[in-house]
């Protein structure tokens, strides 16, 4: 579980870095009205997806290393 959590945080951080490089955070900040919530959900799903990808790959590699 410790391995998953560490790599989840690393994957989520990398996803945030990519979003920031592409200008997604600025775009979300400039969004007006009801689109703000939609943009926020879009960013959060991307960040959580990056974390899940990192965590799951780490678990698979950890299991391979143990066997």
C-alpha cells in the first residue's frame, strides 16, 4: 500500500505538471460561469487518472520484482 500511495502522489504531480505546461490551469481560471465546475471536474479526473496510472504500474512492477 505504501508503494501505491507514493507512486499515486508522483503520478498525480506529474499530471499537474503536464496540465500546467499545456496551460490548462490558466484556461480553467479564465473560464466564466457554469463552465468553471466542468473544467474543474475535467482537471481533477486527469490528475486522479495520472495518480492511478502511476500507482498501478508501481504495484505491477513491485509484484514482478518480488517473484
